[in-house]
C-alpha cells in the first residue's frame, strides 16, 4: 500500500515538480555549469547502495563547503528544491516519500546494530527526523527518530509527516546545522 501511495502521489504531482525541476536544472546550469546533479553513493533499504541524486548547490573545486556554496545553492537548499531529483528514485522504487533520509554509503560500517535498523525500510525524501529538526539535530537524536519511525510506521504517520514537511519547507527551519554550513560527518558510535 505504501508503494502504491508513493507512486500515485508522485505521478499526480509530476506536472508541478517536473516543471520546477526543469527550471531549477536550467538555473544550476547557467550559474554553475555542468554537472547539474550532485551524485553520491547512499545506503538504501537493507543497506543496498544506490547513486543518489540532488541538484548541485556548490561550485566544484577546493575550499570548504561554506566557501563553495553559491547564492543559488543556498536558495535551492533553503526551499528544498535541490531534493526534487529524488522523486525519480521514488518512481524507480529506490526511495519512498517518507522514511529515514539516505545517508552516505561510507557510513555503513560505522553504524551500531541499533542504528542499522534505519535500513529496514526504504529511505525517504522526508522523514520523522526531518520534521523534528532536520539538519539542526545531533546524530544521536536523528538515529533515535529514524528508529522510532521504523518501529511505528503507518499510512497515517506518513500523511502527518508529509503535512509537517510542507510546513517546514515554508518556514525554512533546520536546513543547516547551527555550527556548520552543511551537516557534520557521522564518525560512528557504539551499540545503543
């Protein structure tokens, strides 16, 4: 039922998100050139790795994330438009609309058994951690929220998360970690 819901909603909204994505791709190309997409290996359901797509928000080359982040990139992140290519992953079945956010594949060996529970479901474009603080959360809180979602997931919760996500996208809360331009690297922890 969740897969049918994901597909139905994604296809129904295709004219809106598809046009927005095309316009954003054109803007990225005009401001930063190619490549338009940022591609990163991420861990999906059962820890399977896939090539995760986002719109590129940083210039290529040396420098910190903050130095390479463009004005357009800040806007795309603030509005979450940089996440629109992930709807292609929803269509292909690699992701869901709601679930724990897919983290870099390099983190896989760093998880405790408890933290790995986040991979029992498809990763999502949005999730319980996103609507409860997004990137402003510390890692232990993100994992606690992700595992809580895995244990309590249902269609009503997904609908609630989608409604809260729309609100979060409009108030731009928690886009960045309070101390960093992007999210701090997860170094690993012991079993919880």
